[in-house]
């Protein structure tokens, strides 16, 4: 009987531990990772040897938001603002196409943050071109890759990729 109780306790503990990794990702921990990106990053766009690009991360609003500037100072400059909303990490992308898709962190691992579409302004996701989802991958010390999927209505058309290294 004692072994049966021990087994039952282990089964309950195992089920709880398995469930601990499921559900909502840890938004505050992921936001801390985004904050640590503050600075200038340079690299290539589209492919590892594609055109050069610059991305800047800046803390603002007393450290409560991070602004990511893509192609700063160019006619194609765009912003993504990351912030927490009741523990959930959100990213609003202010696109050169004139729309503002909102994405929410859906999954976080040691190597990657995955964002999914959660709404937006100036767009109808059923028919308009917009950034719909994306990933930030931490590929090594001072290196990261970003991939943001463009949808035309409900269909993915292309992924915008960035291969970046922290500028010293």
C-alpha cells in the first residue's frame, strides 16, 4: 500500500511538472531578454550574405518598453515596440506599409521567442498584406536572427530575415 501511495504522489508530481512548461510563456523573462538587446546590431537582410542592414534596440518609457528600429534613418525605417500587458509580451509593428500588426509572444525557449498575430490597426487580416508572425533566435554570443512572416490575407507569401551581430 505504501508503494502505491508513493507511486500516486510521483504520478501527480510528474503530471504537474509536465504541465508547468505548458500554457502561457513567461512574458517578463522574455521581455528581459529583449531589453538586453539594447544597442546597435548590423548584418545582412534576406540571406546571410544579402544586403546590409542595421537594427537598433532602445529602452524607453522608464524601461517599460523597447523600441526596435529597422533600417534607422532610411526612407524604409520601421518600428516595433515591445512591452508587457499583465505579464504577456506584446509587439506592435509600425510598418512602412502603413499598418500596425499586434503580435503576442506564443512560445519562448532558450534559443527562440515566437510571436503570433493578435490583431492590429489599419489592416484586415483576411485580405491585406501584413506582418503576421515572427521569431527572434539567439544563435550565439552577440548574434541573433529574426524572421518575420508576411501574409497576403490568410496566406504566407514571404519571410523577411535578418542575420545580425552586435556592433561593438
